[in-house]
C-alpha cells in the first residue's frame, strides 16, 4: 500500500458526504446551492483525515473560493512530522447543472496522489481523448477524429457504425460532429459531465469506445487519474479562450502550452486514487434518501492495484 491508498476510505467518505449534501438540492434549479453544499460537506470531512493535505485543483483561487481553494491545506496533520503529504484534485459536484435539473450523471469526485504529482491544471478548456485499454497506442489527439475512428475500426475489428463516440453537446464541437458523422460512427451527446464520459469510454464494459472534444482542463486531471487505474488512454491539450487565460496557464504549467499531456503527465504517481459518489442516477446510482436510511453508491479506483471497486453504503438518516 502507498501513502495515498492507505487513506482511500477517507476519500470515499469525502465524496459520499458531498453527494449526500448536494442530493438535497436535486431538481431545485439552484446549482450554486447544490455546489456549495457539496463543497462544505467535503471540506468538513477532510478536517478529520489524518494527513497533511493540499488542494491542487479545487474551487478556484483563494479570493473567490472560501473553501477548497487551490493551495488550501487540509487534514488533521498539516505540518506534522511524518504525516503523509498528499495533493487532492476535487470537483465536489461535477455536472452541477444536472444536479440542479435532476438530470443524469452528477457525481461528487476527487483524485488524490502524493504531493506534487497532480498537474496544477489551469482553469481553461482542454481538448480530450479517452479510450479503453485495447486502443492504447493506437489512438491519439495527434490524429484527428477520422484517424482515431479508423484506428478503432481496425483494432476492434468492426465497422464505423459500431464505433461509439461520446462528446459534450456544445456549439464548439460543430466541426468535430461533422467529421464524426461523415465516418458513420455512432455519436452520443452528453449535456454535461465529461468525467463520466471519459471513464465510460475507458471501461471495457462501458457504453462508449472513445470520448472526444473539449471540456474543462482541471477535470481532465481527475479523469486521467481514473484512467491510469483502468489502464486505458487519456490525452489532453489545453485550449484557451483569451490571452489572459493563456498567460495564467503559463505561470502554472510552463511555456510549452501546446503540449500533449498523457494520463501519466497529469497524474504522475502510481500511488493515486480516484473516488466518486453518485448524486443523480447515471454513471453511478444517485443517493437514495429513505425514511430511515440514506444510501450512497461510490466507486474507488486504485491506480497502483489497478482495481475498480463499487460499493453501496447505508447510513441512518
Ligand atoms: C462542462 C461540464 C464538464 O466541463 O462542460 C464543463 O459538463 C465545461 O464547461 O463535465 P462548458 O459548460 O463551458 O462547456 C466539465 O465540468 C468537466 O470537463
């Protein structure tokens, strides 16, 4: 066991608590309240975790985010000698809109790894490619959508119509969608939630073969951690909407801004874990709130052991 995997049950508890808190806001149309509830519950859980933790990816800069801001120290052993020094990338409520509208796939999610081994991804977009282990070494963002679909047909020994692509439903993907549809491949669009989309694409028994398109960069690090554990492909390239975003990114990741990041660049340690808990039914079942019990459904991916464990947990209401 590594210093991160030793603490895995605490990370599962943090995402479970965030899921329970935000589930109270499902379908109420207030995404900020849902997000705040998740953040606060996750933050509270971290107070009792015996580690010297730090937020590597969080809710934003200190001035804008009262909790789980980038650089915030977490845990009950901050500065203590011999304490495990861990970095956390959190998205206490990924797919926030869908929680507010009670639509599928909202999850509370985080990745954890030893200090300094998660990329401090800037708050910009990232062009992403995710796929399962069979396609590793055969697909890449260096090739376009058409190339990657042809590679998948070859490796999976199937026709274009059998290749299943998932992408966020966004205007910016107009050209990408055109290219995909010209190949004849299947295209499924997600309103929100490309963390779930990426992990689904990486799983052999998932509903998609590849995730393509542009989503948020910080969540790319979380997806990459999960996919290191699953053994599939995750690649990302930063995309900027303004010169200001670009300048900010340079201070965080250096001047090679056009670089192609692999999963092992985004999450640089084997001693890493990914934890998620379902808020709304979808990638995971959502929180079930009963008269006597609240039930959560979580997933823990252990990167070093290469295991994916799903668990159901009942607590008194
Ligand atoms: C969302 C969300 C994704 O990135 O698309 C966001 O659905 C990107 O922002 O799951 P836009 O809404 O501006 O497109 C994610 O949060 C993560 O990549």
